[in-house]
C-alpha cells in the first residue's frame, strides 16, 4: 500500500517563514551616475563616452553644462533621496530588504557595490534601473554593466531586473499630476510637449523585442497622460513627442524634432503656451535642468511663449510605491505565483526577462586605421 507523503513536522518547523520578498535578500538601485564637483566632470564624461564616437566639440559643450551648475549633476542627490524614500516605503509594510546603490559612470560604481553585496552575503537581488523605457542605452547597456560587474566579483549575487515601468499607473499617474499642475500656470489652450532623450534612429529601430520600442512606449505613455487629462477637464490640446540632448556626429540621424525647434513651431502656430513634460526622465537630471529649464526656457522666453516645466517623479509617493509594488510583484513571479501586473495603455506590461536579441548594441563607426592592413602594403602610399 502506498502511503501519501505527509510533511515531516520537524522539517517544516525549520523552514524559514516565507516573507513577501522571497527569493530576494536585497534590492539594488542602478543608475547612470554624475559628477559631484568640477574636477569630476572630465573623468565622468570620459567614462560615459569611452568608445562611443562622440565628437570632442559636443563633449566640451556638455562639460560646460555641468560647469554652469558648479560641476555637479543633480542625479546623485536625486538617487540618495530615492534610496531614503524606498527604505521608508519598505519599512511601512515590513519588507525587510536592504537597498544598495550602484552606478554605471560614477561612484558608487556598480562593481564596488556588487563586491559589498557579496561581502554582506547577498545571494539574490532585484534591480531597479532609473530608466523606464526599452532601448540599448536605457536597458541593455545596464544589463551589460550587470553582466560585466557580476563576472568581475567573486560570489556576486544573482540579479533580476524589473520590467520596464513607464506604462505602470504609478509612473503615468505621477506625470498626470505634474502635467496638470504645469498647465494650471499657463493660459487656456496651452499645448503639451512631451520630452525625452534623443537617441540614434537606428537605436530606436532595434529597441525592445519588436523594434521601435523606445518611441512606441513613449507615444503610448504620452497618449495615456493626454487621455486622462482630457477625461478630467474635457479640454483637447495639441500634444507632441519631442527630444532633447542629441549628441553624436551630425551625419548620424537621431530622433527629432529637438525641443527648441518645436517651441519655434508652436510659437509660429500661435499656440498661447506650452507645458514641457519630461516623460523620459525619472528625476531631475542634467538634461532636465540644463536642456529644458535653461536652454528650452530661454528659447521660449525669446519667442514670448509662456512655458511651464512639469515635475519629474523624483520621490513622488506614486512612483516610490510603484517601485515597491514591482519588487513584490517580481518576487511573486519568481516564486511561481501569478502576480497582477498593473499597466495602462495599448502595449501591455513589460516583460520580466529581455530576450537575448532585445535592444542589440549598434555597430559603431570605426576609422580605417582600426581595420587590418594587409601585410603586403607598403609603408606609405604617397600618390
Ligand atoms: C536613452 C538615454 C537615457 C535615458 C535612460 C537612462 O537614464 O539611462 C540617457 C540618460 C542619461 N544620459 C546622461 C548623460 C550623458 N549621456 C550622454 C550620451 C548619450 N546618452 C544617450 C542616451 C540616453 N542617455 C546616448 C545614445 C548617448 C550617446 C552616447 C552613447 O551612445 O552612449 C553623454 C555624453 C555627452 C553627450 O553626448 O551628451 C552624457 C554626459 C545622464 C546623466 C545626466 C546627469 O548628469 O544628470 C543620464 C541620466
Ligand atoms: Fe545620455
């Protein structure tokens, strides 16, 4: 006779109580990093642009943006504030996970953070990236950084990256509120200009599992914010998705129009004002305080076009709670449960794991001096 297998009580007692965060024992906040003082600016820019073919002219120009703000980017302080807010939010529901922080381009460097996590005995962590959309720069490059750092650190934790969250109601809801606040400062009939970081059109073409994921996700998020505001107020407005922070050589096509050209067009069209809504940024980065609050604001001023910039999520409660919910959601999924996956828009929730061919790196231009030279070639062709 076969006896049903009954649980061994002694064994059950020794099994640790399952918490909401199983199987994770830590959270890692992964970000871009930025300089903290003038001496940091050049080495930071060298870290960012190593092997990326950015013209020297552009680097000098971007360096000036940082020097104009005392050589300090707001991004690190924004991340410190987000860390504090996340810890507080975890505490509220008794989610006892330590929260670590590492960057791609500046201290605390990701590799050092992983080393610290390994030393603390962290075995498995979930990573929050401060980039909400699919693209090589905003997703795969961070996953490459994680792979490199994991390979460099002995006993590095296993790491899972959260799904893209731009179409989560917490992210969209935060921008709905900030856009409404910006519009309330403007004359009736003001337009909305949604702004994100420009990328090469070729990078957009390979973004996400089906391509065009970068622009596609931004358009979907913009449409949701617009629809919710319209639902609340009954007012229909002109809306556009435009871009800032183009870099790279001029012959390489990047996403357009630039926000400044767009403001010119709005003014020419007789639009009475514009809410500039930086949906591509989770907090106030240099792109926001320079490209929008300084440069675009000066353009609008010159045009006599009233402009109000909507706040980024930063430490907005909707955004912080969303990140906490996503950690819990991913833990549930990894335990084999079927979590709810809140999302708005037409595209459906982001995927937990990117396919191997998602957002491939672009082939970067090389010069002829980097190609192999046939050994039969003469020392110099003087013809
Ligand atoms: C999609 C995207 C995001 C959003 C996703 C994410 O958040 O990660 C983002 C964020 C950021 N980009 C930043 C800074 C820079 N980005 C650069 C260059 C580039 N960005 C690109 C794309 C993106 N960038 C691309 C395709 C390049 C060309 C070089 C290359 O192919 O890699 C350069 C070089 C100089 C220049 O050309 O501007 C700098 C200094 C900072 C820090 C700001 C601060 O200090 O507050 C942040 C958050
Ligand atoms: Fe960038």
